[in-house]
C-alpha cells in the first residue's frame, strides 16, 4: 500500500484526471450539444492524458531529485526514499509511449498534439523550468491544450489539418492568458528564493510591480475575449446566449477585480488572488459548458 501511494504521489495522477476532464469539456463544446463523444475515444483520450501526465511528472521528480533534497521536499517520494530514482525512469519509459500510442488510436490530429505537448513537457523538465520566462507559458499551454485536444478527438476526418468550433480556441486562449497571469503572480511570490538560485523570471527583469501589472494585462485580455462568443454570430451556440453571458460575467468580474488590485496595490495578496483566479477559471469553463448541456438535454 505504501508503494502504491508513493507511485501515485510521484505521477500526480489527480492532475491526469483533471486534464482528462478538460479534454471531455473540449469534446462536448466541439459537439455543440449534438451528442456525446464516442466511448472508445473518451477512454483513449482519458488514458492519453493520464499516461503522458504521469510519465512526465515521474521524469520531473527524477531531474529535480538533488534540488528537492536540498529543499527538504518530504512530499516527494524519491526524496523520502519510498521509490528509487530508477523506478521513476522506468515509469517514464513505460507510460510515455503508452500515452503516445493511445493518442495515435484516437486520430492523426490528436497524435500530433500529443507528440508536441509531450516533447515540450520533456524540454520543460530538463531545461525550461530553470528559465521561468519560458516555463510560465508552458504551464499556461498545458492549461489550454486539453480543450483543443478534446475538440480534435471528435472531428470526423483523420487529417493533420482540422477544423473545430471556434469556441474551443476562445476557451483555450482564455485559459492560456489566465494561466499566464497566475504563473507570473507565482513568480512574484517566489522571487526572493528564485533570485538566490539565479532563476530567470519576469520579476528579475521588470520588477515585482511590473510583473503584477503584466499579469493584470493578461487577465484584461482574457476578459475582452470572453465577450466575442456572445457578440459574434459565428459562435452560434453562444451568440446572444444569456446563460453564457450571465455566467461569464461572474468570471470577468472576478478577473477584473484581481487585475485592478494588482495594478493599484503595491503589495497585493498574491496567494489569495491565485486561488481566487483559479475559481474564476472554473466558473468560466461552466459558461462554455452549460449552454452545451442545456442544448443536449433539450434535444437541440
């Protein structure tokens, strides 16, 4: 039981489940309430997310072992000695190809997305996390790409070039922008520790206040984008949809209040606002999902 608990902690399997949920939401939005994803594709996308997430987290802990020991990260099973470093490598080499195979079995588009994402994950584990200027946007990418992957999973044609509902790109872009803002806020929180380690982050180059303003800028762009589905006819399911507007207004209010505080306060409560913006992002997902579910339940 102890070994299984350590493996779960190493691979952060709860993150894989969350990513799989985002993929499912992307599929549902792409289908526009006209059905559910085929069961086989749902299972394959679930295991793609689970295997790739699990393998890259195992590689992450393997690469960070010495740093984690210095930082006394007792929450990491490799540091505690519950698993050997070689075990983490074995798990990576087992689950990484399994994730790629699962994506191949979905369709060609999903295979390409999975390959790009997986290679970026390896690059992040090995190099990018030391350069937070790049690493921030990788984390934001990881928050955004599951929605596009989910949309690609239910396309009819097996092709490199695919067309999915433009709403998918909007929700992915909003997730990317909000994710970027949250990561920059975290950089400000970690600045003193990062400075000692020589980490290249936004606060190092533009200061903590400039970084907070940059994070606010990302939130404001996300807010502006959220109105496009309501105002533009090409987003047919969300066009002049009051359910969408009412829910997304809550998200926008939360993001805007965070942006204002980041701009006007010299020392905003960043830990609180990171939690606040995470809730805002979740509510924003509901804004895209609920109109789909209403259409599905009502039969179109």
